[in-house]
């Protein structure tokens, strides 16, 4: 997912969760956050149906900067259905 910053200022990802539908039965999901080409924070791996938060400060951004939330399989690419929810706050 991508979000283009509409106005300069400090930004955060808030109210976030990513969770696997299958829990630990089929591996885990890798999640990473980027601002433009810079990774922000550490990658997270979720193997839980309960999910994990990935709230984080993104820093002071400029108009036109891009925020990316990238999700993919960690090793295996089967039964990788997941939930993803978050807000971008300024």
C-alpha cells in the first residue's frame, strides 16, 4: 500500500495491526515500512491470528513523500491470507 504525503510535517503510523488468518499453521507474514526508499523501523514477522501492532514514528516528511507498507510471505508462499489495518496521522 502507498500513501502520498499531502502536506509537510511529522507523520506516524497509528492504530495498526497485521495478523495471519491461519495463525501458526502455515508460516508467517513479513511486514516492512518505507518512506520513499528508506526503511523505517525494524521488519516484523507475524505468525499469530491475534496480530501485531506496527505503530511507528515516520519523522518529518515533505509534500510528495511516499509512505509504503509492504507485506509478503516469509519463506513459503502458501496459505498467506492476512488482515492489515492502519492509519497515517499528522
